[in-house]
C-alpha cells in the first residue's frame, strides 16, 4: 500500500459536506477555531478568505481553499458590510430566515470539513501549511479535483438513493485530490508533503510502513533511501518532523492499536508483528505512549463497539 493511503487508513479520514451557502452581497462570516480541517470552494460570485497572519486569499470561481489550522478566519465578499458569526448564520438558516439573503450579487459556496480519529495528530496533518489554495484547474490532478468537487455539488442537490454516503466518500476523495494537486502545484512543498514528494524519503517511509517488524537502524534506512546517514537523518527530520526512530515507534504503536481492535491476535503476537520480541517491553512502551495497557485499550474499545 502506498504511504498516503496507509496514513489515511490509520487516521481514519472522514469527510463532512455542509449545505451549500448562498449569500447576497455585502456579506461576511467569522468562523471560530475548531478541531477540523475545513475546505471551501467558490461556485459562483466572489469570496475572500482572511486568516490571521496570512495574506487575504482572493478566490476565483472554481478555486478551492483548505485550511488545516484551527485558527479563526473570515469569509466575505470583496467589500463586506455587516459581519456575522458562523453560529448566527447557521441558526438563522435553520429558522428559515437566513442572513445575507437580500443584496446585489449572489455568491454560492461549497464547504465542509475532514475529521481524523487519531491522537496525537499525525505528522501529515500537523505538517500541513496554514492553507492550501488550489487555483487554475489544469493538468490531470487538477481535473480530477474539479470533477470530484463538481460531483459533490451535484449530489448535494439530489434526492437520489445513496446520495448522503456518496457525498461523504467523494469528500474523502476530495482531500486526497487536494493533497495531490498541491504537491503538483508547489514544487517547494514543505513538511510531510515534501517527504511524500521526495522519492528517497518516501521509499524509507514505505519500507517502515510495510515492514515494521524489521530491526530498522539508521544505517539500514539510509541505505534503503540511497543516502548517507547524515543526509538521510537531516532530510527526514526536516520533512517528517520526527526522527526516523521516533516515526518508526509511533507508526508501530499505531499499527498495534489497529490490530488490537480489528483482530483476535494475542498481545504477544501483535507485539512481534510490529517489531517487539518482548511482550513486556512492548506493553511498557504502549502504556507510556497511549496511557493504557494493550489489554485495557482492546477491552475498552471492543466494549464501545
């Protein structure tokens, strides 16, 4: 399995799409901090997204912006008037008297967010830039992104059987296409996205992912990547945000957590399958990282299910 697919399977990507927003200018909506990665796509009209500490993003029709940070931001027309809080806008729409329903020019927005069932935050999510702005839909990845976004908008206006599930799955595909398009659009990608686009670092990540039980050393990993030990260590730490040893340990724990609730394998077998010959040593490490023993982790989550 490729590295990105494995990561998204581990952190359990789940997409949520909001009702489309129809706003008449002048309008402005303040969005609070939150735990989710949000996205907006401009379908019609005009929109500016203002994030604290960043240059305003002047969106064109068809543009998509994804905001990994939970910092507050404002979405508005280019010459906003009254400013409403997002909670007030949602409440007014639920009451049947939506704010910004009268004005001069219409703006239509498609929005949503992505949830991840993973603590602590994976370096992929923690290392994303303050925002990702995809514009100028050209090239293969951009075309797939555009088609996915168009399908989501179309299904939102449909009452066909299965639309709700289809929209959720398309939203998950939208996240992947956005990441792909960003890598293509930005040759100088930073953070974990730079690791994914670096063929040598990506090779090492895939080997650790596919064979966590191996006794990986810095020397062996650097040889796998075709780099010197120093160059590999520095490049890995710079892009991934963790040392190779830290990343390997965290991913082993991630896999163990998944195996504990998805299989009936013994804790000893799970420990060995993720690279620990001693069940006792594995259990101590697991508890230090998860704050629960493997046995309790399994028992609690199986009871919830």
